[in-house]
């Protein structure tokens, strides 16, 4: 009735992505948690590999490949999360916003 939108879907998606990533540190927290989960998964795989070695049910090369992929990925994601937290705190501090708001000023 009012016509057709002249704002294409690609611009709407781009605008939504900028809105999500510009004002929030939640994605940095998410990356750090993924790193922690990957490291826990690497620990679980290491335990499973040890059990398979004891039972002599191993596939040559699989254990070293999986452990290295999961462990290195976890370390990289955790490191990126820590650096992102640091940069986010610097960004918040550089804005020079006051730590408190003065509601009323009495002279």
C-alpha cells in the first residue's frame, strides 16, 4: 500500500552486522569461550587417545592430527579472545566517558 522498500537486503544485512559488532564485546567473549571449549575437547580427545593406546585400538596418525588441530585451535581462539578483551577495554577507556553522572550540581 505504501510502496516498495528501496533498501536492498544486502544493505540491511550489512547494517545489522555493523550494529551487532560495533557496540558490543559479546562476540569477543564468545570467541574466548569457544577457545576454552576447544581446549576442553582437546583434553577429552587426549584421554580417549590414551585409553585407545592402552587397549591397542589406534589408527596411525589420527591421534596426533586431531590433538594438534583441537589444541592449536583452542589456543589461537583463547589468545584472540584475550587480545580482543584487552583492545575492548582500551577502546572503552579512550572514549573518555565519566565514571559517574552528576544528577544535580549545587553551587
